[in-house]
C-alpha cells in the first residue's frame, strides 16, 4: 500500500469547497458524543452508549435503505443494568429517521482519528484539482452524488445488513475516480513502505489504479478476513461513479504541468502551459 502525500498539479482557483468539506468533517467528528473518550482510549460505558446511539441515528444502514425496515428498538444512549451486568439501554426510537437523508449525514461521521485523517488526506490531495476543473457548485453536487452512489451501491450488495455505514470514503473515492479520468499522467509523490518509507513520484494512473484494484479485491473478500470492517464495496461504487460523471469533461481538461527532472538534488525548471477553458 502506498501513501500519497502531494501531487504535482497546480490549481487556478482556491478550492473553497474542499476546504469546507474537510472543516465540516473535523467539526462533526469533534462534536460527536462520546468520541473524545474513545479517541483517548479511555471510554467508559456511558460514553460508548452515547456514541452508539448517535451513530445509530445518523449512520446509513443497508437494511433501512433498501427495505425501509426501521428498527423497533434502538440504543437510547443511557446505561442500564440487566441480567448480564451493565449495558446500553435500548428502547423505541425518539426520533424520525429518513433513510435517504442518513446517507448524507453518514458522509460526515468517522469512528476514529485514523479513519478521519486518512480520508481527509486523500480529499486534500486530489479534491482541489477536481474542484478546479468542475467549479465549486458542480463539485459539491458531484461529491454528494458519489457519496450516495457509494452508500446505495454498498447497501444493494448487503441489503440484509443492520450494521451502520459511516465515513466520507465513498464520496472521496468518487473524487479519486474523477482525478484518474481527468489527470491520469499527473505525478503523485507517495511514501512506499519498504523497511523505511521511500518517497517516490509516480503517475496518477498507477497510484489510483493500484488503489482501486485493491478495493475491488478486498470487496470480494480476498486478501482480508471477511472484508474486515471497511466497506470496500462502497469505495468501488463511489470510484466508478466518479469516473463516469467526470468522463464528459476529459476532452476539455488541460493537461497537468510536466514536472522538471531532478538534477543533482535540484529541480530543473519546466515550462507550464495553461488552458483558459473552465467548466
């Protein structure tokens, strides 16, 4: 697995939407009830019950999305004592949940700092160029549509599941798919773990193509035990949606600037040619 850290692909306008999405994800994470204790590793039962109730309310659940089967009993966020000891209390829902809307709210929920920071790193590196090509409003709509494609794509393949689906990775996978279509030759600086982390500059088609191949393999259950707790199928669905939606823009997309070669530790200058066409 490679870790992208930077792309050699300048933008012509400030990616306000990308920055706003990152800020929104961080703020929602910090405001999630019970998340502070779980991050610090010292969660007590009350914090875990609050977190479980919050997640159940705002996460996307495949069974609810496909069959509209809302549970009769849900976590209330309270702690009680049962025959087997203390636990989280369940009871009738105290809220009205819209399964389609839950796909949107789930895009801003994350279960850990690692989950959040990994997603935001990919969004920061690849989102700015896609936003630059699409424009702010169209990019936001594109992001949301990819998130819905990922959520419902995963739900269709797991329609009997009652496990909550959270995270921005489905929508961000759509951003990666669009980047692959629009800028396949752009150079990406990555860290490759090989005894130590080796910095390499690789073409986007190789980095993102390899990432997608891994998601496809993992979504089939190969390479990981039971596909783990990661919704790899959502990544695949979001990535494909992003490629399809970005394809009409491919012909008019300016090529990324060609980076200069490294000569004795110094970068040779290269001429950058920009197109004025903006969608």
